[in-house]
C-alpha cells in the first residue's frame, strides 16, 4: 500500500517545484509559456514578503507532485478563502489517491484558517480533472468569466 505524505515546501524544494511547474505546463500544452527560473521560485514563494504557499506530495518518500496556494478574500462572506493556483501529480502516480490527499490537505488548511471558500480553475478540456472535482462535491462557477491583464497590455494600462 502506498504511503502518501504531504509537507510544507521549503526553499530547498525550489528546483523540484520548478520541475513540477514545467511538467504541468507540458501537460497543459503550454510548455513554452513557462518563464520562471529557480531563482524566481525562491524569491516569489519563499521570500520575506511572500503571501504564497506551496506543499509537496510524496508517495513512499518519492516526491510526486505539488500545490501552490494563497489566501484571497470574499467581501460577500466577510471571510478569507483559499485559492489553489496549481496542483500537479506526476502521471504515473495519478489514480492512487495522491491528488485527492493533496486536495484534502488544502481543504483542511482552509477549514483550520476559517476560510469560507476553497476555489481553483480547471481547463475546460481536462475532462478527467473535471470529473474528479465533481466527484468530491466541487461545483463549476460558470457564471463568472476570468479575465487577465498581462505583459505589454498590463504595462500600457498601468502607465496610461
């Protein structure tokens, strides 16, 4: 039987986290979009002013995945929420409970921190993930449309 362990990531996990980020981007058919470096991970996740957290999931002492999350805020609830930015489990370790254990770990953090919500996004073509999320009781928020301002458009708007 597989032993699944989840631990808070440390700065020493930066290269591992970057490896998982690149594997996730490859899976999402967006490998060329990863610009992050190990130094970026060290600074942004583990720097003094970081508001972002990461956890590492291991199966039988072998790191198999990670999650990155942060706390947001709901004005309507008057409570913080936990937002899952990324969750990734290496393909050969899927279907053994590692992903579910990772989500449960994060759900426990959310409840311990008295969060009113635990939210994330999923690509609309990722049927396996969608089915899994629905099987644990998660509901799609399809009345909301995500928007992004980045790169030159972000710079142009900020300076206009």
